C-alpha cells in the first residue's frame, strides 16, 4: 500500500522537486556564506522546514537576534499556515497518527498539491497525502545539503539567489491556473491580494490578504460549489 501510494504521488511532486532542489541549494549556499557549515543546513531543513522562514533565519542567526524577536518574526511569517490548517481539517480528519507528520510537513507548495491532487482509485488517501508531504520534504533536505556543501567548496556571488522562492510560487500558480476548471477562486485570491498590497504595502499585506481571501471564499462557498458542479 505504501509503495502504491508513493508511486501515485511521485509524478505530482515534479514541479516541487525542481523548485525545492534549486531553492534548497540557494538556501544552503547563503547559509554557508554566513559561516554556518552543512550540519546546520541539514538540521534546519529537517526541523524548521519552512522556506521563507529559513531564509529569514539566516540573517537572524548571523545578526544574533533574540529569541523573542525571532519568535515574533516566525509567527508573522508563518501565520498563513493557520489558514492552511483550517482548510485541511476534513482532508486530515481520519489520518490518525499520520496527522502529526502531515502537520509538520505542510508547506505552501505541499498544501497546493494536496488541495489540487486526488488519490487514484485503490490508493489510500492518507498514504497518498503523506507520500506527497514526505517526498517534498526529502527534496528540500537534499537541496539544502547539496547547496551548503557546494557553497563550502566554491566561492559564489549570492546576490539574487533568494528570488528562486518567488519564481517557484509563480510556476505553481501558473500550473494550477492552466489546469483548473474553475478559475474564479484564483481570481478572487488575486484581487484580494492586490487590494491588500495597495492598502497595507509590501511588508504587511500577507495576513490581511489571507483573511480577506478566506472571508470572501467562505461567504461565496455555496455559489462557488454550485458553479463548480455546472462546469
């Protein structure tokens, strides 16, 4: 059953694999450039496993930030996962002990795959979701480790490497946009995000955008479901 779920999940993770390997390599190189050897990259990729937060953590570690400021920064950056969790309650309801692993391994990209991919007939749902989550995590660990080791061997100009994360989000969104039957939820998300960006600025728009998207989708849930059935 596990092998069957893994085989079914693997093709769905190709876009994330490409993104996570390059993104992880970029993280490893940046971390090494700040004086932290590859064991730190491995440890952070296993325990923290949060792309945006790990990139921020590089400067926090290098600058000697306090635990309080680090905790506040982490909550501000990762609070969007609260909304991810709320929307996955039904999917993970009967996951049992696997739920703890699924929660730890939830990232933006994994969330995107779990929401858009359904397990094939005959494949256990929870094992399918677990396989996607663990494969994504494995790609991230490999990327971070390779990047850190490579960074210790070759001196590189690290300017612009962190843009890989933005590129990954764009690729995943484009793929979902092209494959989606109903693009209205995506349009709602774009409108809410742009509106909050204009109102709150680049540094403060993420949380208001997530709240507004959740609120609008909740209010329009009934009509969106009926619309989806007609398509």
